[in-house]
């Protein structure tokens, strides 16, 4: 048992802190609709004050300094006390933070990591460009050093959340003669400055979660270069592995980048079966459609197997084999599982699954339709499925180019 490695004193202290800090409307079993924005902020602040939004990061950088076993106890205890565990943006916690811990210098860690943990600074990812997606290393956004500043010109596209972000971690070309992979640098800068133009792009799902971002003589302080000059490609790839690991998390049907914002995680398997029973079940809740029963059961079995594989891989990572190219396998499979789940839900919902707007459809009908359309992006974001297959062929299976 995980908790055996953790002292009772740790658990007691944790429980009393969480009980003292969690506002009443956000307690387990309370009506969360009564919670105010101030309640949610107070809960986040108290949680982040002990570094629990990034529980395993070192304390000196604002993290919780917890072991994996203590982190599991934190999850258990917070589930006993509160309706949800506060979260901050995954761009900081799951993408930039891990690479700053690995490649950042001491000043960069001290400056940026605590603001990620507290949620003070929201980050976005400046990787893709209008002409550079799968062939990311062909990117053309330029950064030229002028005195103490990088001066940046160019454009990024499909930048999720740029319109809500404060800072960007950005891949820029800093050597224009070198082979394409050897002329890229990883630079951080404040998005809220003159010269930055952010244009939201509407998705097929109707939302505008990503943007095109234009840079005209945008400035980044020289000290905000992470890692060596022209050594950004190594950092870029490492960050993609962290991103793919995040995107491969439990398949629950929610847009996976948004999953962290979910208040209370539900069991995805029973949620799928429940939806089928509610729509198509007989008086006893039994599903008469054998083909649909089979699809749901197969999805549930695959989901269970995938969960166990992820757990095994997590154990291997703990014993020193860090996540590497294998994250491409998990990202690929999680994308397919999520899309398959959305398709099954559409089959279950029948014509309700076509709800787009208007009073004829319930909010959940509309949400499911949009979720189904959003799931199409799963096999594109974080690198397309074809690109994952290429990585698996080359880096996992060792097949020739
Ligand atoms: C929901 C969502 C969120 C995103 N968020 C961000 C973000 O925050 N920041 C960011 O920088 N980017 C983001 N992206 C962009 C994403 O990383 C790119 O869309 C993706 O890398 C593909 O690039 P592309 O769109 O230019 O397609 P292309 O690279 O032009 O690919 C077009 C098609 O060709 C195929 N293809 C290309 N090269 C090969 C090859 N060598 N072998 C086989 N097939 C190939 C692709 O698989 C694809 O089917 C996001 C995308 C989505 C959908």
C-alpha cells in the first residue's frame, strides 16, 4: 500500500491543513454552485501555498517537495475533504516546468517555477508556425540579439490559450546558416508587450481555444534563453515528450488538455455505460442492442488495459527509465481511445448527439456534440498520429529511415 511508506503524522497534518483551508461551499458533498470566485481563489491559494499544485517539485522552487507516495496520500486526503483539488495551467506544470527543472539555470528556476505553482503566470506554447507543424524544425520565427535583448519577428499558429496567457515559451531561429535542427533556441518572453498581436481562431467545435500570434520586434531579455544558444531542439523534443505524456493520461472523454480543470473526476467506464443505459436501457437499465453492448464492453476492457500499461510505465519511470520516445505510443493510443469513446457516445445519443444550439437540446447534449468534434483534434495536437507512428518506428522499434 502506498500509504505504508508515509507516516501517520504526515497524513494528520495534511488532513488538518486541508480541513482548515477548504472553503465550506467547496467541501466534499457541498453544493459547488454556491461557491464564489473568491472561494475558488482562496482554495487555490491555500493549496498552492504549500506547493501542492506541483507536489513533487522541490520546495525551493515553490513545489511541495513530496515523494510519489506522499503525493498519493495528498490525493487521497484531498478527496476526503474537498470537492476537487485545485489545479493551475498544465502548460506550466506539465510542460515548461519539467524542462526548466532539467535545463534551466538556477535564476530561471527561482524566477519562473514558483509563479507556475501559484498560477500567477499562465504560459502558452509557441511551437507551430503557418509553414511548420510536423516538420517543426523548419520554423522561421527569428530572434536576433541586440544588446541585452532578443528581438523576435515572425508568427506562431494554433497557440492554445494565447489569448489568456501572460508568457510564451517559444522556439526561435537564432542561426540562419546552420542545419535546421542546429539553429533553434528556446526563449521565454512576456506576451503582454507592444509588437504582439493575438488573433483567436475558431475551432470546428465552436470554441476558440487557440490563436495565431504575430511578433513584430518583440523583446525578450537575454537571460531568458533556456539552455545553450542554438541548443533549443533538444529542449523542444523533451518538452514534447512531457506534453505527450500528459495527453496520454486516463482517457475520460473530456478534452484532455482541459481535464485538469475538471472538478471531480468520474469513472469514465461507468460514465459511458451509464449514458447508454439512460438513453437506450429498458426498465431494468439493460441494453438490448448487442452490438452496442459489445462496443462499450470492448472500449472498457481496452481502457482498463491501457490504464494498467500506463501504470506499469509509470513504475518503470520511477525506477530510473524516464519517459522517452515511448510516450508517442501512449499519446497515439490515448487519442484513438478518446475518439472511439466520443463516437460510441454519439451512437448512444442518436439525434440528441446532433445538438448544437437552441432549447430543443439540453446543455449536456450540446456539450457532448462539441466534445465529439473536439476529439478530432486529439490526433493532431502534440504532434499528429502519423508523426507518432514515425517516432515509434524510428526511436522505439529502431527501424531504418
Ligand atoms: C487542438 C490543438 C491544439 C494545439 N495547440 C498548439 C499549441 O498550443 N502550440 C503549438 O505550437 N501548436 C499547437 N497545435 C498545433 C499542432 O502541434 C500541429 O497542428 C501539428 O503538429 C500538425 O502540424 P500541421 O497542422 O502544420 O500539419 P502538417 O504538418 O501540415 O500535416 C498535415 C498532414 O500531413 C501529415 N504528415 C506531415 N508530415 C508527415 C510525415 N513525415 N509522415 C507522415 N505524415 C505526415 C500529418 O500527419 C497530417 O495528417 C495544436 C493543434 C491542435 C489540433
